C-alpha cells in the first residue's frame, strides 16, 4: 500500500527504514522524502512507526553507535 503518493513510498519501505533505525517521521523523510511535499502521509507514517521503544534512540542515549546506520533509499532498494 502506498503511504506517500507524492514520492511513491510504500508501507513496506517505511517498515524497512524503521527496522534499519528510523524512529521518527523526520528520519523517514530524510531517507525517503515521504512527508516532505503535501504532508498528508505524516500521520500514517507515525502510525506505522508506533510509539514503542526505539532501539536506535536507546543506543544513542547509552552513548553507543547503532550497528546499522540509516541507509538512503537507493541503498535499501539495492539490498532487497
């Protein structure tokens, strides 16, 4: 299902970026541009991300670097 029609971003792509460490709609936007044009998808992205724990944020708070860096969309597409 398309989450962001402006840039053709699917819910699966959002979930892949979340698994790679994106914890906020802003981080999803940095990786995919989703939510940066009309903004109507931001609430849907928030819903997909949920309000649960963010492994990346927890590692940063402990002073550790995440093992998986947030990859740009082009790199994630090539990895699949």
